[in-house]
């Protein structure tokens, strides 16, 4: 049977955390794990801010929320949490994984969401509103309208978000009831694919609006088809860096450094200086550790098999966690989650670019003990704490 078609609707891209053309076999619907999801979806473990809408809105639909909401800094917490889907589940849940051997479900969500803090989540509803709430409460706060991308500051008191209309995308920062426009960029082109072989771009497509973990910078990365946009601001709106050609892609923040792919491999931006980090490495969907200092990623070997790697950001030393593993993320600084793979067969439409597809099994790897165990988590949307 032909692979499920995946097509991005007007103007915006829903990045595939575990779908066509990454490492995971035949394309799957963006809302396959959320039957009741609105057109605004968060895909399995997206980068910060990778919550995107399926269509643009007219400017008169996008009036600012008045009065603008104000949020206090979040209280400190020692809990480890994850928003995940579990085997047999129809809705995403919040799991307390502080004790990984005795996890518990502490909340059930109607739509995929991202953590703002250890108590609050945020998501985009079916009307395009950015909403914040405590996951244990039904009370909601509408933060902004016509939102496509968003990310919260490390302390949860400020949010950056992108408003989309037919005219393009405008990036805002809201803090203490004040809404500051950081800048405007063109919209994201509509793209789509049907098979693994045909979805060649998903290994490089990157759409993210992100705070750096130290809160000192805000980045916007768009690398989709022929669209290439990069912006770097300070929270006060100062434009630090701007590019609309050959922009970074497959990007991730760790500390105050932005790591990204380009034609030479993986580079790092630190305090205004770009230097080589992993020459020749074509990493896919990197994720930073909640404890800082490490990045986990997927990359393919010469036979097109996926491997999961962990790199130390200080030394550059790389650890291979094994072949036929894809879509890795940190659950905590000690435990990593990933999907297993089986060899491609003709019906998978893999082409020559990938050797394996999802085998329906998932695993948790103990980075300290070096051991692997099976997992009932089928997809990871977000974890708390966020990368440091």
C-alpha cells in the first residue's frame, strides 16, 4: 500500500519529528497521534516553538489580546516531566519521570503541548490562539492570536511568538504586559511529500523560534525548500544577526551557543563567532540535554542506517549508542529515548537514502549504566526541564 500522504497546507510547515523523510519509514499524518487535534499541531518532540498552523489569517483576525497578560517567574522545581504518548493511548499525557523506574501519569491533555514550567503548559488551539494553563487545571489564559510559533523564556515570564497572515510572519516578544515587535519575515512555503524517498527535504527542514537556555538570545530559523531565513535578537529587540540565504538548519541551543548544520558539517555560534564543531557530520533533529553540556542526534552511516549519537559540547567527543536507532531525545540528563528500526522493504518506498524504517518498538537508554530497555512511550513531545 502506498505510504500515507503528508501535505503541508497553505503557508506553513509542520516539521516532522517522526514522519516522512526523516528516519522513520513511510510518511504519517501530522495528527496521527491526536485524533481530535486542531489544524494547529505539535509534532513528536519538536524543537522549541515548533507548533505551527495550517493556514494564514487576515490581519483583522489577529488583534492583540487586551489587556496583555502578565506572568510571574515560575517557581523552581526538581521534578522531571515529559509530555508523551503511551502505547494504546489516544491522548498525550504528562508523565512524572523523576524516578524513571516508577513513572506516573499526572495529567492528560487534549492537544499536544509544550511545558512553560513544571506546572504550566502552552499550546495553540483550533482558533489560532496561543493558550497557557496549568496542566492540572481547566483555567486558561489567551496569550496571543494567529500564532504559528512560540517559545517561553527559561523563567516562564516572557514569551516570543510569531503571528502569521497572508502578508507574512511577524515575531513578537511579550513580557510584563508589554508586546514588542522584534521583526517581520516572509511566510513559510507550502511543501509536501508522499513517501520516504520523495520526502528528501525533511532531513534539512527546520522551523523554530527559540529562546537560548540562558535567556540572552532569541533565534528564528526557517529552512524549508527554497526558503532560508535566520534572525538572532536580544530580548530588548536588538538584531544581532540576520541572513536570508544559506541560513543555519538542524539547529539547537545548548547554553548560550547555537549549534547548526551547513554544507561543511556542524558549526557553533558562540558570542558572535562561528566555528567548526563536528566537521562533515550531517546530523538530524539534534536535542540538547536538560543538564547542559551534551547534544543527542541522529546521523546515517555509509550504508544509510541511522545511529543515535551523543556529543559532549566541551570536548567534542562523540558516543555512538547504536545502529538502527532513530528520533532520539533526552528524557532526563541520564536517560535517552529513541525508536527502533527494521530493514526497508519494497513497500516502504525508502529509495536509497535510508536503510531502515520504524519497527514499532521504542527504547530507553541509560547513559550512565550503558543499558537499554524497552519503553511504552511511543512518542515524545516535550520534556521538563528544558535544555540548559
